[in-house]
């Protein structure tokens, strides 16, 4: 491995309180020094002038589909999409087939990630066996195998007694519970948000209440059991208020928001296209404004894409039959900047790097001397989204054709470039 010298970039590292023009020397895969006018010695030089050099971005909510659904995505292609989008690490959800509910499956995910040789992959294990909401998973064994958190994402644990028992049993196990908050009975057969638009279109809608009651329940269970909870893909104004309420009571609760819930409203269904069908659904202007305010005031802890690739054929089905979700890793940096163009860069980096690392308890989130050299370099460079060129197998996104002002220009993992100027390392060729 060659040493690297990143020259003249704006180094933004919230964990170290650093925001200044600096050189960064990387030696033996770790941050060796940061300063002004450093001597690169024999290191390979990357000119970062005009760009931001940040601790590697971590997406704490992705669906890599392997095992079981490799026609949608594989760990290799998902890792390629991650580094193409500027992410040095991702945490993958357990709604695979079979679900990630055994140490052997966690070990297999880690093996496949090492073989891909691109982004770091942190597996999230199921809360219940097969994500069926009944039998508790073996939390300590899953943690020891490499799971960093627990979730039945895609479903809520519908029985509150089961969730409370799980939280009590796992209270001393490292790793937050990540909650997909949704009351299935309130949601019913909805395909979009319940609003004036759903009534106009004649489509079944899911009320924001379906999320809100789940958020309230899980926060209260977290407070009762003293197990930290993280609320996934927050999408309503009331859910943000409930997080604030929980924290005011001293409850350990964190939350994330996706780029699509910050940018898009439920009018995207005018053409009855499934490209905007997602769970939770796109909401209304009031929710979007409330979520943006929650990012600015610190209520939102992390940005997360909920990257959920499907095949073109699956998403081309009738709206009622098409699966929820779309590809997000390769558009996230631009989409977040578009939603919140005035967000300070320190806060932007904290939401994408420092805070996800802290919430998940994984390495990264800092460029401190001696830290592993996982680095994201991004710049204000206008670009147009071309879904057909995605590294992900999933080519569906409501952002296809959009123009964004910010993008990642280089991704470094363990001191090595895995993406540079849009070119992903050859390790992903398979």
C-alpha cells in the first residue's frame, strides 16, 4: 500500500473540532499527520484544493439483499454503489432471505464484504427469529459474530410485549435497537401517504399516525427498559416532536432521515409510477419543512439512505403490486445538499459520518491521528443523475435526471482509493 498525501483541502472533522485548510498524510492505512505545508515525502499526492476532506461517510441503513435476493443487489455491487457515492462504510439491514438471525449468516456477510474489498460492511441482525415478531434472536451470539445493531426493519415488532422482552434481554448487549415504526393495521393496503392527493388519485393512503403511534410506543419501551432505540427513516412532523419528548424525559433515543423524505412530496404519484413508492411513504409539505427544521435544530442525528434496490421489472408492475423502495447510495450526497443547501458543512459531515459511527459504535467518524484512514472527499461540482450508470443493480430512483450541486469525488478506505473521479476500484469487477 502506497502512502497518500491529500494536499490543500478543507478538512472538516467535527469529532476533532477541525475546519481548516490542511494537508493530510496517510501512512500504512492510518492518518499520520494533519497540518499546513506538510512534506509529502514519497507519498502519492492527491490535489484536494477546492474540495472538502472529511472522515469517511457511513450509511447506517442500507439493503444489500444478499443472501437470497441477489437479482436485486449483491454485497459486491452494493459496496461498489456505496464507494461510488462517497460512503466508506454501510450497515446492512437483516431483511434478507433468510433473515440475518444467526451467527453463521452474519459471518457470511462479513466474508462477502471482505471479498468485495470496497466499503466496510457492518451487519445489522434481526430482533426476532426470521423477523416474524415472535421468538427472540440470540443477541450475544449475533454480537460476537459481528452484528453492530438489531432490527426487524421492513416490519415493526408488532407485539409490544415481545419487543419489551427483547429490549430487556438485550439491554446489556452492545448495539442499538433500530425501529421500523409503523402500525400495520393503520397502514392497511396503502401504497402512498394518506392526504388530499391520495383521495384525488383514488389510491389507498397510510396516515402519518401509523408511524407516530409506533414511534411513541418504541420510545416509551426504550425508556422503560433502558435499551437505546434508534428510529429509522423518520418521516412526519409529529414523529420528530415525539423524539424531542423522549429526550426531554431522559430516554436514549436517536433518529435518522432519508434524502427523499427531505426533498420529495406525495405529488410524485401523479403518473402512478412506482419509482416513488417507498416505506414510509413520501409525505406532504408540512412534514418536509418540519424534518428540515429537525435537521437544523439537532433533533435528527443521522442521514441514512434506506438504499433499497429492486429490478426494473419489479418496479414496473402496477402500483399496488410493485415493491417499496429504490436505490439511494449514489445520489445521497447531492440530494442532501439540495434539500439543505444552507446546512453548515460541519453539521453535514457529522450527520453522515461522526454521528452514525457513534450511534452504531463502529470505528470511523474521525480523522484523528492514528485513526484508520477512511476518507470521503467531496466538492461543489454540478452533475446530472443517470440511473442507468449506477453501480448498484437497482436502477430505479425518483431522482433520475435531476441535477445536484455536490458530489463525492474520491473515497478512501484503509488508506487506499476505492473510488476516484467516479471510477470505482477494479475489485468490484465480479
